[in-house]
C-alpha cells in the first residue's frame, strides 16, 4: 500500500504537482500543523483559495484574501493570524488541491533531525532485507 502511495505521489509530481507540509499553526484549524498539502504548480489562485508562495526561499502556505491586478500583487494571510503579507504574483508557487492531516510530520522531522531519520531508515531497511533473506532461505 505504501509503495502504491509513493508511485501515485511520483506521478502527481511528474504532472506538475508538488507536496509541501504545514510547519506552523498559522492555518489552523483548517490546516493543522503537520498536514501534507498537494500543490498544483503554476496555478493562479483566486480569492479564498489556499496557495503557496515563495517568501525568501521558503514556501509560505496561506489563504489569498485579495488580488490587485493593476499592481500584480496579492494579499496572503493565515487563517489563524491577523497580519496580511503582500506579495507579487511572481512569488506564487501554486494552489492547494488537497491536504492530508498529520502526514507532513515525517518531512518536518526529517528537516529538524535528519540524522535520526536516516539512521532509522537504514535500520528499517536492514531489518526488511534480513526478513527477505530469511524467506529466500526457506
């Protein structure tokens, strides 16, 4: 089942989608911390949609609250914040298609403690390889 999910994720990413995680509570309760969001790259958001913008090299996932075509800017605000960030259209990465709560904790953990996850992954692979070899010997 996990392999199927990875294959589907790979297909989506090959078709112009990207996965981002929600690292803060700025979008709660609609997007809890640790949610994984599928983003359609290059899509232009409309008012009310959740989108991702590039702010200083980091993905920022917020709701579009206004669009000003004459200045090519949009207002961006988290559902759980009162401050609005004004960004140019050129910073738009894409629009959220779907979000899955809790599934973003793995990438969040990888970012904060990569060595632990790398060692854990290697250990799991070693155990899986051991079981595979044991099955072949039977």
